[in-house]
C-alpha cells in the first residue's frame, strides 16, 4: 500500500519505464509512505480522444489508506503532478486523483 496506477496515451515522448520510475520516486519522496509498500504500474491506451487540443494524456490514480489529512493528500497530488510536468512538459493533459481505500474492506496477502 499505496497503489499508483498510471493511465496514459501510448504516444508519450518518454518510455513507460521512465514514467513509472519518475512517479514511483516522487511518491517515495513525499515521505508519506513506507518505501517498501509503494506499488506503481502503468497502462497505455492506443485509442483515445481529447477535446482540448493536447497531444495525449496521463492520469494517475493514487489509492491510499483512508485517514490522511486533506493537506497530505493535496501535497501528494501536487507532488505527482509536478513530477509529470517536469517529465513531460505541457503538451499532454495531466491529472492526478487521490482515492481513499477503506481498511474495513481492503484486503491483501
């Protein structure tokens, strides 16, 4: 825990491995999580449409255990967005959303 799921268009000018590593390191750099628990993965999309004239997109879903203050969630989302902007610039539609996982129903082995 946490899980960072990156959804992106398949036309980025960086390799997916670099995108995953950048977001993984940015998440660890927030010092909000035990670094041994951070999981980051990516899915690309060949077919997409955007209405804003951008070349493509990246959206990060950050799934974290419920209970953190709003300010910490804001810090996380701002940190991840900043990392995306540094890596990709402004040619792509970039977004981040933090989701709370309920400990009462979340299970793992």
